[in-house]
């Protein structure tokens, strides 16, 4: 659910699953698109009974509302007098679908969602998890280095390569052209901004693969 570029899908496909993703739009941005079978449909219009044969449901509801409210800005804090209605609707829809289907569910979101939906069961770096989270979960590695780069060079360039990517941190990798400058450079709603946001939100392969193996 809310499948984006298919981070969950990549992990489950690697473990031998058939994967069907649902989203309201197709995300590609030159990356090749969703790796599983993609259905363009609003998650709120789905019926949980159609997923009775599923092994597990995984979901990453849009996190813009809780992310913004967690910012240290007066305008963002002012929003906290009322709940993020749209976010809560999308978040709890996943649990209703899983309940109606009678299958386990894992819902991923940001740390800032906790004041609204309760404490997460686990987090893999910046990726917070609710639902039927397995008892044994991986811990995100700090970083891994190859090709002679050092951490100071990485900080100076402002880029994070696949070799320096912090495994559990929501940040882009410089092997895509739109990451050659910071995300704030791109105007809201532009294709490059959407592309960067989609990649930042993409579930890391170690996390997706681990959960896939747990539900085999």
C-alpha cells in the first residue's frame, strides 16, 4: 500500500514473493518504475476481503503531515492543536484492510507520527514500524565505506553515495542526477522534488528483505 518506488517490493521479490503494489500514481523518474505488479487505485477504495490470500500487507502511508508538524517552526507547531486528519485516515486504513483480510500488517512511517498513532514497535534508523512487527529485527548500520572516500569528503560534497549511505536514514543517494543538489533547491511540486522525496522515503533493502523472510 502507498508503494511508491517499491522499496518494500524489492525486498519481498528477492525472497520469492509475488508482489502487488497500490498507489494513486505511478512513480518512475527514470528509475524503471515499480518492480512488482502495480495497480493505480486509491487505497481508501480497497476492500480488505480481496486480500484474503495475501501472506502479509506492508504499507508506507504519506508522511508529509506528521513530518511537517515535527519541525521546530512556530507555524508547524501551531498545527498540533488538531490531529492530522488526512494522515490518520490513510494510516489506519492499512489496519482495517488487514483486519478484514485476516492477514498480518506492517506499517512504516516517520518518528513524528508517534504523538498521533502511539509509540512504534520498532525502528530501523529513520523508518518507524507499527503492526505485526517480528520479535527479532535488524539494527541499521551506521555507514559503510568503499572506493577510497572518507567521511569528510562526503560531508563537504553534500552527497551520499550508495557506498556511504546511512542504511536506516531517510536521505538520497547521489547515483541519481536529481540528487546532485539538495532537495530544497527544487520547487514544491516539481518532478525533481517529487523524485527526491520518493527516493528518500524508499524502504531500505535490508529492512524489507528481513521482514519478507520473517513471513515466509
